[in-house]
């Protein structure tokens, strides 16, 4: 099938079910919007095989335009809303994109392509305009890698890749149910939001509640009004919600009681106090609307205490792992009674993985193969030769290890591993997680740097106003004691500015390092 046929299959199962929740559009009503938009785009010059950019926040026209482009036999270039006009010019040029469907706020004087207002009133449906017979192996979307390595690559994903990603969520079918509501505030242009916030609900005949703004007040209002069942988000957002909830309970002087009940709920239920546990759980769950059954985290590792907190509320919490090259979630954790922190689980669906070149700690390179894995970077033979082996496995560039439950854990990016002069490896993720617990530290980047001819693990700290060099130095020294001495960060700099981030809130280490070299940070 292609993606439009995939939608039709879902529609036949549940025609009266809401698909776009806020807009009150059912599955059987949605194709009318698609066909009208397809007629409009056809009149504007879109032809089969064309690459059409989509540049917008999470609005219904985004999804309508996706299907309209596929209906016409086109390919969708997913564009990050946080980039500059120069970057858009470069990306569209590299994939020969001459037409970008966008919100007017993104318009500028582009020389090589034409903008189309995504809010344009569509023409009437053309009864003679039939869906183009795309093949499952035709390219459906084009995405550029996040740029965290400094060198963007173009990732073509086929209709087959997308549909197989949707099917892989069957591993979690106890939470994804027909007629349920998934909260979609992760950006659809990013592969995590695209997979968990669009492909999964489409597969399970769920409604999508789109939210274009990352605004806590609007999000909480949505939770109260629409009461979603499944909420995907990035770890930082889950940490924020947890902190707000705990701070609010502490203001009422009740956290001692709430924390005691949540931590000891098993034996409290055994002695007949289950009603107290349920009362506290339901009171907190009401913040999310009261019906949430599943929370999904992706894009980075979630702190153990955050995952534990939501599990204690009776909410399943899943950590996913994936890349643009694997249509997002390739692995997913399972709720286990004795989970080991930071595990991101096992391969989903028709996917498999291998850990190669393990060191003495069992840490090695993750290679993956399966229906979700793309066929290769666009027009980049050198990268493809480096990334694929003769058996069709793709080299992720990520270092992982496997725990006794068989679940995988992230140990760092191969390119970010710091190799000291002694030959020992230092993993930045481990140290960054350690330093993020320091009060007053907003964010931190640890990377390899040469100081006085010696290779060291160097840290750049983003701190809150008021923190002094002396305070930071003392806190870092204390934190260093928690790890082996060869891992210690003894050279670092500080700034009160936010560190440069990707659209998924990952620190751009190579930009931070260049800023350091350029003297933009105060060395301590």
C-alpha cells in the first residue's frame, strides 16, 4: 500500500470515529478535505513525482497537505520550523523542491521556489481527479538529519517504511485503542512527532488532538477539556510536569504524605488502604485529564526518578529509541516490575539489531536492520558505503549495551566519545546527566578538547543568573567524586545564555565547542 491507501483502510474500519479531534473531523469526512486540497495544489502546478515542502506548526492543514501531496503522486519535504531562510534555500535546492506549502509567517523572498499559503481556501473537489498509483517503495518523505554532527544528510523514507513503523506500534496495542485520543504537540516535521503523533494513531483508528504551541497553559487546558489517553513527549517536558506537580504539593505541605503513599502503595493496598492510593493517584492524574494510560518519551534518556514517578501514578511509561533513518521509534521499553534505569527496550515489529565491537563493559556499536530502516541517503554514496554492511544492517553511530532483561541502554554517540591520552573512553552522556543534578545548572555540554597539549573531557555549563565561578567549581568538584577519576571534568567554562539546541532539544555539541574556541564563554 501507499499512505493514502493506508488511510482508506483505516477509514473503512471506523468511518464515524473522530480523526482530527479539535476540528471535529471524522475519518470518513477527512478525504473530502484531502481531495479539495489536492485539486487546489494540482491547479497550482503540482505534478506527480514533484518534491513539495511543508513548513508549518501542528495545524490540521499540515496533515491535509501531506495526504494531498501523496494523492497527487508527490514527495513531501518535511521542514523544521526553527531554521533560517538560508537553510531553507539550501535544503530545497538539494532536493529540487520548487514549491513549499507553508504558514504565511514563514514567507520570505525566495528565489528558487514558490511559497503556497497553507491556509488557502481550497477549490471544489474535482471528481475526475483520482489518487495517483504510488507504489509502496516510492519515496513518501524527505528529511534532513538534525545536524548534531554538523553535516546534514538527506533521508528518503518510503511509503513502506512509514506504514511498517505504524504497524510496529502493535507491540503496545494494550494502550493504543480505537476511538482513543492521542495528544499531538510534538512537531510533526520531526520524526518522533511524525511517528508517535501521526502514524501510530492513524494505524489504531485514534483521534489526533493537534496543538501548534508548546505552551504549558494551553497544554494543561487541553488536558482538562479533551482528556487524552496517550501522550508522547520529550523527557524534558516530563521532568517539567513532574517538578511542577511536586512543587505544588510541597506548597500545600503534603508532599511527605503523597510521596510516602506512592512509594509504599503495594503494602498499603494489602492492608486495605488501596482507596488512599487511588485517591492520590487520581488527584494527580486529573492534571492530565484523568484518562491518560500511556506516556511515551523519546529523543533522549529519561531520568529514572521521572519514569518511576509516573509509574507510581499507575501510568505506563515507555522510553523509545530511534532515528530519522528508522522512521523514529525502532526500539521501545516494556513496563517491567524490575526495570533497569535508562533502558530503551527491544526492537519493535519486523526489526532486529546487533551490538558489535563490544568493549570490556559490554558497550558496542548498534547496528539495525528491518522494515523501518531507510534504503540509503539521497545522492550520498560515501555515507551509504560507511553506513551499511553487506547484510543490509545500518550503522546507527550510537553506542549501547544490553541489560539482564535483554533491554538496550544508550551509552553515547560514537563521534562524541572522548578518547583520553591514556586510551580510556569517556562517555559525555554519563557526565552530563551527573552535572544536570547541580542546582543552578540549566544545561551542560561535555566534549573532547585539547588543553595544553592534553586531551581532556571539557564541560560548558549554562547556569542561572547569580551563580558564581566559585560555586560552580565547588559543585563540579563534588559531582566528579561520583565517577572514576579519569572521567573527571576539571576544565570547564560557564555562561548564563542557553546552549544552542536542535529542534528536539539536544545540545549541539559541535556549535558549543566552536563557541568556546571563539571565546564566547567564561572559562573557570
